[in-house]
C-alpha cells in the first residue's frame, strides 16, 4: 500500500517521524476532485520511499479536519520535522504536488 490511513489515534505518532516529509491528503468518498487526485497522490507514495503519504477521510475524522482548518477538499498538507511546510486546496497536478514536497 502506498499510503497510510490517518486517524486522530495515529497522526501524532506519525508526525513524530522527523526523518521523512509527510504528505497528508484530506478527502471524502463523495468528492469528485478527491477521486481525481487520489491516483496521483497514491502514485507518488508508490514511487517515493523518502516520504510518507497519509490519507484523512474528513467524514470519519472531522476532528482532524478542524485541527488543520480544512474547509474544502481535497486539501494537501505537507509536514517536515513535524511542522506544516506547505498546504494546497483543490486539484493539483503531479508536478504541483512534487513542488509542494520541496518546500
């Protein structure tokens, strides 16, 4: 599997993983743009062993969506060293997502 399902129970432990950047994809099953971006995000997770890709279902994890002020989906959040280094709302191309990981 190219990604980890993120819940409020496992997120803080994941964020303590300071060795790798983390890309979180906030999504919902009913969201059309989320379905479009999912294969791109998951593909990046397959290709890149130097990052961790996590997916947060906002319907099931409303508390996490509120914690990171996710108002629209899809929202991508990049963490490096436990800190948010980039955030993007809406559909993004593979190239745009890779640039987020460089920040």
